[in-house]
C-alpha cells in the first residue's frame, strides 16, 4: 500500500536524492511545495501593512478607526506590545504623520535583526521615528527587559490628559512583553508560574485569567493608567474566538478579576499548594468574583479586533484553489491536546480515502470523527460540513484547512513546539493508517505557527506525510522516542537534513497556527477538475 500511496501513476521516483529517499515521488515533493505556498499565503494576509491600512486612516483632522471617527483634539501617543506590533507601529507612524507625538513599543528580542535579515524593512521604524523600540521577553517569557519596557509604557500612559488620544497596538505575545506583577509578586515568581502552567498544558484562556489577576497593567490596567485620555486599541487576535479581554491579557479591556476561577485553575494544575506567599496574598486581596479591577474610564476606551486566524485561512483557501485544490475550512478554533488533534486529522484522511472507494466511508468512522468534536473544540456543524465536502469531492484534489492552538503537556526535556509535535504525531497516524486505506492517496500535512516561531525553536513548524515514519526508521530515528521526550525539533532537524521543517524566520505577525491537509487528486489533472467543478 505504501507504494500505492506515494508512488501513484505518473510519479517519478527520485532515486538520486540524498538520505536514501528513493521512494519519494515528485508528486509528493510537489505537495510539500504547494503546502508551503498555501501557508505562505496565510501568513502574508495577516501581515501588519494589510490589516492596519484596512482599519486606520486619517481624514483631515479626524482619525478613523475600524469605521469609527475620533477627533484627536490634542495629540496622538502610541504604545504597543506583541510579536506583530513593530510592523503595526511602522504603518501607524506613516498614517499618523505629525499627529503622532511619541510612542513606545515592546517587541520580541531579536525581531528587528530578524526582519532586517529577511529584507522586511517596511516593518522597521526609521532612525527619525518618534517611537522607541524596546526588545525583550527572550523565549517568550517575561524578563527584565520586558519589565522595563512595561514601565516605559506605563509612564507614557500615566502622563496623558483628556486632550490626548492613546493608540494601543496589541498582538499575541503581548502578555510576556508587558510584565508588571502586582507587588509583592516578583518577576521571577511570575516567570516561574507562567512556565509551570504552560508546561502542564494550561490553555491560554487559563493562563491569561491568572495573568490578569496578578498584573497592574493587564485586565484593563493600562486603560486605567491612561485615564482621562481617549484610548483606542487595535488588536490582532491570537486567541480562539478573538476575545479582546484575553488577547495579551486585555490591558485595555476593563474586566474584573475572578479570584475563584484563579484558584480553580491553580488547583487543576496541581500548583495551589506550592504557590509563593506573594501570589496567595495578591489573590486573597482581590476579594470575591468580579472585584479588584476598577472600571474607571471604560467609556473612553475603544477596542477593535482588526485581524485573526480567520483572515489567514481565507487567504490560504484562495491560494489552495489557485493551485487546483478544493479548499475546505474545518475551523479557525482547533484546540485541545496535540494527541487528540493528530488523531482527528488521521481519521479525516482515512475518511477522505474511504470516500474515494466504491463502498464509501464506514458509518463507525463518521461516528468516531463526530465524537472527537468536544476534545478538539470543533462543533458538530463544522465537522459535518467537512465530511460532506470530503464525500462529495471524491477523486478531486483537496486542501483541508484549519487554525487554532492545540496544547502540549511537556513530559520530556527535548526541544520542540506544538506544531512540530503535531506534525510528527500526524505522521505516526498516517503511517498506521496506510495499511488500512482502501484507495491510493497522496497526502501531506503541514502545521505552522504564523509568527514563524514554534516554541523555543527557530522553525515555524513541519511537514508530515505517510512515508515519514519509514524514512525515519531507515535513518535510525524512532519517532516514538522523540515524542516521549517532546523532542520534535531535534527529530525534524536530523531527519533527511531537516527538509520537512518550515523555517520562515520571525514573520512579524501572529494569529495562532495554521494546519493544512493536502490530498492529491486521483488523476494527474484532477487539480484542474477540482478547481473548475466545485466551490
Ligand atoms: N519541547 C517542546 N515540545 C512541544 N511543545 C513545546 C515544547 N516546548 C514548548 N512547547 C510548547 O510551545 C508553546 C509555547 O510556544 P510559543 O512560544 O510559540 O508560544 P505561543 O503560544 O505562540 O506564544 P504567544 O501566544 O504568546 O504568541 C507552549 O504551548 C509549550 O507547551
Ligand atoms: O500574549 C498572550 O497573552 C498570548 O499570545 C495570547 O494573546
């Protein structure tokens, strides 16, 4: 069956390839290239230039934001924090011109150099810029540099009057770039708590519920500092369902802390008993649910989400269609454990394969897929739609797209990220499924972080296919061993010279992850059939 999967009619074996890759077909390699292109289109669509131009404009003396009009009777000041805000700030400065008085942005360590090297000069601020750029939060963890940036941002906001407008640029990664722990909590204590929660698989919703409660700037704290100035926030979402109060922990969204919920989260991850006294004191000082965070000035705050994973998936679908695939978007909100998510993709590929056979898909397979919905955050409605398209597509080329942010419970000491771990797990699922597939199917899976950085690695993600496992074994690499040690980056680096890794470098944006399942058409020309015949 393996040869049926990957050496389908019309394919040419790459016998001269290094690493003993004789069984790879040109069609398989084409599928990888197409996957990379579709992923590239997803990222391009959410680069700052496009989104900022669509939501911020100056018309005479009026500032138009997300369709609303503001009169900056005095001056515009700017602050920002997150992986995408450098480019957002560059565009804002170009739009605002002399209306901009000054600004401070807190951005990831090394991002300016990375963008320079990637020739993305349009995302950088010029030498005469009125905006100060501060880098920090190495490895996406709050550190001294980020704390100094947070102080500078607080100072700028605190000095504003009712004559001023504060433009706040917010994107994912903002929580780590704006640390202002409520005393007596220290930076080290906050770092350690964040690290432990993330390692135990806490969701971003859980993590940020705690961050809001333990910070002076999150949960609306920044907006309170800026009172009585008008605050306008432009937010690029990297959280499922785009909740402004959770993205970067909502510094401009007045939202009450919920100590009861915080205690429950700490209990859930077994951290309640080992908490430092400072954290206990701050949580106890918050009182009951809905207290502790004032609502001062909420009438003067406007929060606008200007971009999200959905936009990225739309652009990816369009590119997939141009390449001859029938695109189908499963969901922009896939979450849950990577194990469960990889199982879902394995089952969907199996379903697609069975849909091409005379008998059609088994009822039990359909039930198993629908049963996974709650575990991976995908409603029945979306799963049913996807299954319908897979059935109707039959032999056509198909690109299944989704987005979101699964979680990994770290058990090992290896190096990796959720995208690479997901890709490796999907490869294992595909390899297991190979023998039970009724029809030949060329398939590739790609998982990538739109920010270009998957966990603490220099890769955005990786590509998987049904041959990966056998290829790895031939090279003395056992996927299960690497998975046990959460060592997916080492695995993909060693496998075949690292050619399944996706290495875009920091992209300057961040709307969570994108997952693609590309399925070849049965005939060489079936891509054209899919593009022409279905929508
Ligand atoms: N060795 C590893 N293997 C698999 N996953 C890992 C590993 N190390 C860290 N991770 C996961 O990487 C995630 C952190 O990745 P990253 O720094 O890209 O965060 P992010 O969620 O993209 O950040 P943000 O939301 O702040 O932009 C955590 O979910 C963590 O569990
Ligand atoms: O910074 C954060 O809190 C996460 O990226 C979610 O927005």
